[in-house]
């Protein structure tokens, strides 16, 4: 195989139209070999090419005869000394961290571990078995793609509605998606799915991890799989399990993005830069561990044999090392510039901000994101916590960031469960969580509001189970959260009791309506719009089956819930007062006699301090003044919309609610009522009493009573 020196940049395997440049960083390696394979089924490389060129700790070569589709891996030489943090083992074929394609998945075998299994102090002794037969392989890709003028929709944060979903789970059972496309990128881009998205009115899909991942050997031994995909192997390669063929996974992913962009839908990726699939010191050697363990991972300072674990997965990437920061930034820029994605949700983002031990708002991670002209311009969403000490950082991320608002989720759940002393926080969360975000100069859109997400109960299960039921995970129901703030409405799990079923659907309508009328950015967990269940499993990370797959055979009550959700989205989109870009002031605006936001008790009067702090108050109303928004549109014109009155009753009994009448001639038109499947557009006068059913809410738009014109005849 003819070789040329090549160049250290770009890192990875890069096809330039004439040949392929291979480049790998390893600061502490003593030697590197590039191994080429003739096909994914080959058990052994057909050639090993020593990389003799090294520039600034980057090993490189150029192969003029290599082409896209070339399959490769690396063997890296150096000391095997776990007590010093070094775990080099040239018997192990390693995946290029910058591989743009993965042609073969991991086949679990004991040889995938760098140490001798079953020995005392087992990880201290190097394993000399060759794992080439079972190791994943990198694949050189052709980066060219005809984007046909593709452009990001660039939906403003105030107009954004996020739909979190799983590529496979959403489409694998869909009867209208062609069978060969189900569970794939192409399936998500198929006409039935795109039509469904458009019928909902969502503006962005947030995909659970699509970076190529490797599930653990223990799951495989149980017949389970890493369905969610939070154990990343490659930060550049789209996972090939979602590829339908015949095009490459990268091209199929690009086609999906282009198809969604064509109808104005953005693509946001859930990314996992806090840890990898290699686990703790007893995990497999697949990539970074064997390439340069001490550079890529956070090791315990006085015991470098072990890993710092802020993630609960065994390891933590070393964001203090400039090469690791470069890996992260190169990956983000690649997905933006080459794959055209519109934003990222960062899993356990607090981990990325740990400089020493504490989470640091001035960390290098935030600095490089803030100054980057590409990454700083897309949607950035933090999961603002990790499992380490001081990791809960809701409200503490810099101004560029939005955050999953955990307090919002918990408060809304407690309120509709009927717990006391919730109305004050409920009002704060409903109006944008200014207590968390305003002090730092952030806007309401900093709050990503959600009731449920992939991690935890589905909405249906939130109102159907008091406790988790994770037996299918084969961990004796010990995994998953125990505190779910859920309520089964009177009976655990499936039931034929019509009263309980009716209450459950009313509660689901309450949750969905509250989410869609709250200030901030709503995120719906896919399938909640029609009441998808996971049978009480609140940690279905390993269930690639009917537990997690969407069931599209909807019952009448599910279809009704879906219609209700669509109506909610239309109401939100047509109501500027629900999509404010600034926080409320609670005082008259622009000469109006009405406050921009006002809170009412069931008496129709504004809430008193005693009522705000009462333990028994579970009913509250809020009026959002459409003529006091005090914002302008893109053309500089004042934003004006309908004034909305929303009343909430979390009490189990009906409550009479006097509709506020701040002036004569006020009428209210009911937009929706969660107590029923349908809403009659009835008109009610201000000052009249409306009977709020137990555990329900209603939304009214304010109308001025029409005045009759009086004609005057000349004498």
C-alpha cells in the first residue's frame, strides 16, 4: 500500500477526491498502526500500516489509493499500566474517534476487554487476545451531498414547539410507513410522518441520540439492548441501526434533515458528550481508552486506575484537556455545517462544565461555545444537572443557553395531583419561571417546559401508576426514579373502570393544556399527544419492543385526546400573549387600565397574600392582557392579540368561579374546557359564575359586547 506523509488536520479519515488522509491524536502513544479491512465480515485486517509521521501529538498518513467505503481501525502501542492511568493494548482494534461512518457494530466477546477477565485484580493484567473479529470498524465516507438549497427554518425561540421522539420507536409500527423504511431515518422523513408532524403543528423534532453507540455486554447477555442510545461510540457517525439502505447512513440522515427542513421543521439532536460507552475501569476497550486514556478521561487524582464518575455510567470525559474540547467542538460544527442540524440538547450538561470538581459557569466549555461563530448560532439546550455533588444547576447556565426546567415539571405535577401550597409556585412556573432566569437577563424562552420526557413515565403512565413497574429491565425493579409525583387516579395500571378512565384522560388534558399555555418553550414527549403507555416502565432505556414502540391503533378516546392537542397548538400559535419574549411586569402597560397579567381567586377578585400562602387553595385564575404585551413583531409593529382568561381547579370537587368583570360589557368566549372532550363556543358575561368541574381547567377569550348603533333622524 503506497503511503505519503499526509497532514495532521483534519483529524479522522478525510476523502479529498484523490485519496484519503488519516489522522489520529494520541499524546502518550509510542506507536500507531492503521489497519485496513476488505469487508465488514473479515476477521482480520489485510494490511497494517505504521504511522511514522507525528505532528503535535497527531499521527498521520495519506493513502493515494484509498477510496470512500474503505474500512479501517487503529492499533495503538504504549504502556499498559492502569495504576498510572495508561491502558494501551495493541491487541485491541480501536475505532477512530473522528470516524464519519461505522460499518460494523460491536460483537460482544471477552476479547473486547483490554484486561484478563476473571483474574484477581483483573484489570491490572493486559489481555493478549486479538479482538479484530469482533471490533467495530470505521468507514471512510464521501462527504459530498446535493442539498438542493436546503436552509434551516431558524424558528424563533418564542415560536418553537419541540417534539421529543425516537427514530425507531416512532416509525417501526406505523402502518402507513413503507415496511422497509420503518424504524429508519428515511421512515422519519416519509410522507405519513411528515404529514403527522404538520397536522400537530410542532416546529422542531428533538431526536434521542443518533450518534453511533455501543450497548453493554451485560444487556446483550440478558437479551436486552441499549434502545435509547446514550452510550456513544462515535461523535461523528450516524448510528447505522437506523439506516434503511442502499444509501449510506450519513446520506440518509441528510435526506431526513432536508425533508424536514422543506416543511419548516427543525432537527435538534440529543448529544452525549459527558461520557462514552467504555464504562469504568472494568469496561471494554473500544476507542478512547486504548488511544490515550489519560488524555480523554477524568481519572481519580490519587488513584488514576479509576475514573471520576459524574454521570452514573462509569466514566466522564476530560473537558479540561484541549484535545477533548476540540473533539466536542469539531463534532458540533460537523453536525451543523455538514449535516445541517439546527440545535442540540446536551445530556447531563453540568458534567461538561466541571473544571476541577465544582460546576463552573466560567469553564472552558462555556467559553468555547460562546465565542464559536457556528455553534453559538444554533439552539442550545442543557439538561442542567448530573449525578455528582453540586450538579443540579437549573437556572445557572449562561445567557446563550436554554434549560430543561425540572422545577416546572415537578410543580405542575404536584399541582394537578392536588397537593397543597402549590398555587404560588404554579403561578411562577406558568408565567415563565422568572425566579430562575430573569435575574441573569435571560428571557422566558430560557425555560424548556415539559411534563414528561423519554426518561420517566409517559403522560398516560403518570396518571395510571403510583409506582414504577420496571420488571422487564431485569433489575428487580431497582432501576429508575422512585419519586415520580404520579397518581393512578384510584387504581394501579390498566382498568375497565369508566370513572377512573375518564378522570385519567381529564388529567392528561389538564397537563397538556397547562404545558401549551405556559410561557417558555413547550416540549412534548412523543406519543403523549394520544396517551402512549410504557406499561408503567419509567426507565425503558433497554426496551426495543412494544413497550417503547408507538402503537398507532388508536382507540376513540386516544383520537379525542389527539384532536384536543391539535386544538391546543392552534390556540397557542394564534395567541401572541402565550408566546411572550419578555417577562410579565404585573402592572399597566402603554396606558392600559389592565395589568399585563392578573391573578384571581374563585371570587373573581385579585388574589390576596393570604390566599397565595394558603395550604387549601387549589383553584386560581389568570388573565393575560392581549393589549398590554409591550412587544413588537419582526417589522416593528406592536404585538396585540386576544386577552385570555384561564382558570384552574385542582380540587377534587366542583368550584364556582366568578369570571372577572373589570368593566361593563365584558364577555368571555370559551375556547376549551378539559372537563369535556369537546368544547361548545358558549358566551358568558363577566361577573357570571362558571362552575369548574373537579380537576379541570378552562380557557376563555375576552370579547367586548357589541354595541347597537342608534340612528338619529333629523328633526
